[in-house]
């Protein structure tokens, strides 16, 4: 998986967050938390696009697998306002994987 | 003994005549018009992708400046317009190098098309040599650009990839100039093509990166608009203000739709596939089947490139 593909996965997560943030009904503290996470992921995406990495690196491959799994998991809960805490937890995990990837570059 | 040699000689002559007839029939099956049409379409679609990529990259600074402006207003912070002008994530030089490299690749593909027709003349050789020199110059220019950390694109990596493509095209050019056998030139084209497609892939990745950033910025703008609207509703909303929101939201929706159409990444990806099909065609026996594969790849590229121009122009005027 290339870095641009990782940035694309982050982009898809951002799009899902945007849909949630633009849907009425989210409590203000949750909205603010999600918006802050969005800002963090946006910064990570910008950094990922301008970096290079050895794609065969085992740690990198493990992280991209975890990132993809978390992204797939997010799709099952995002949009369900009764599962906002889970949504926030998964997005935090995604941001953490992206942070770890950026440390490898 | 003499009779046996004579018989073998006659047999070889017959084989040669049969081969020539077979080759001529194949050529009739994929005549110049059938071949020229996809090549012309490839060139037209490439020109569209180059101008779109240039416009798209040019718009990136405006998008980032607008994102900053939106955020300042959303957070109700102090506004300094002169600060916005200082935001430049891609320089005119970075845009020039990328679009000129794409242009050189398009010209190289056109030269391959000439070669596939058996037109390995001096003009094609000279032009391919010039393209190689031009790419070498671009690789040197990219080397002089700021390092990756301070910029949006990894210029050092780009320089290395352009340099590799320049050497690959230079190797092909050398064989053409030296009037080497057609088979040898075709083998060299195929052997060197990985470096050329790597450059197309890099430009595709850069364009995809630029698109992702524009998409993210626009998404954040939508979030801010939605939140502001909710805040306004929770107070005592002024009907004029709400109408103003409606107008802004309509503009946002239009921009979102245009952005999807304006993504140059898929078109460059199809351009890469069309280029690969042309290289496969050059190396093939050039029969109707390989021509059909080339035509299909070019058609897919043309289809992907078609909506780009209008969408990018609309997007830029709406920014």
C-alpha cells in the first residue's frame, strides 16, 4: 500500500466524518470532539501526501492493515448517533495509526 | 546436392513471399486511419489532462488560502488578509516542472506511435533525444526546489523519477539515431518503459494528492457552514441571514459536485494504461486484436479525460 493510498483511506474517513458533522442531532461536545479529530486527520493527510516510505517495511505493512481494518469497522458504526462514543474511539485509533506511520517516514 | 540447395532456396523464397502477403493482409486489417484515430484521440485527451492538471495545481494555493480564511471566520479570530497571501503550498516552478514532464511523456508516446507504424525516421530520433534532454533539465530543476519537509510535494523523489525516465527515453533515442534494427528498438522500448510509467504514476499520485487536499478543505467548509447554521437556528434567526445561508450552501453543493468531476487522477491512471497498451502494441505482431486492445485503452482514457476541462473551470470560478 502506497502513502497516497493511505492518504486516500484517511480522505474516505474524513468524508464520513463530514457527513456526520453535517447531520443535525449530534450533541455539541461530540460535535466539537469529532471536529477536533477531523482537524488532526486533515493535518496527517497533508503530511502523508508529501512524504515517501519503504513500502516493504513490515511495521508499515502491519500499520496499514490495522488502518484498513479500523476504517472498515468505522463504516459499521458511523452515522449511528447511539454509537458516537465507539465512533470517536475508532477515529482516535485511526489517527493513532496514521501518527505511527508518519513516525516511520 | 545442387538440386537440394535450390529446392531449399525456393522454399525459403516462398516462405518469404507468404510472410510478406500475410503481413500486408494484417496491415490492411488495421489500416492507417484505424490506427491514426486512437493516436490522435490519445494526443487530444493528453492535452486536456495537461491543461487540467496545470489549472488544478494552480488552484491549490487559493484553496488553502480560502481554507484559512474560512477557519478564521468560523473560529471568530482576528483576520489579517496579508497573512493569507503568504500561504503558498505549491510554487509556479513546481507546477511548471510537473506539467512539462507530463507534456514530454505525451510527446514520447506520440513518437512511440510513429515507431509502431515503422516510421523510425531521423525526425523521430531527434525529437526523442530532445525529450530526453528536456526531462534531464526538468530533473535538474526539480533538484533545486526546496526539500520535502517544507513543501507540499516531495521534489527530491520527483527529481529522481524524472531523471530515470530521461535515461530510459535517452536509451531508446540513441538506438533510433543509430538506425538500429526495428526489433532492437522495440525491445529497448519495452525494457525501458518501467521508468517511464513510474513517472506517469508519480504525476498521477501528485494530482491525486492535490485532489484529496481540495476535497478535505471543501468538506471542512461544509462542516463549518452546517454548524454556523445550527447555531443561528438556536438563537433568533434573521430570515435574511437564513436566506444568505441557503445561497452559500447551494454554492457549496455545486462546488462539491464539480470537485468530483474535476479529479485528474483517474484520467492520468487511464493515460498510463493507454501508454502501456501502446508499448504492448509496438512490441506485438500488430494484428487487429492488439490494435483493438489499444483502441479500448485509448477510449477509456478519452472518456475519463472528457469531463475534466469544464469541471475544473467551473470549480475555479466558484472558488
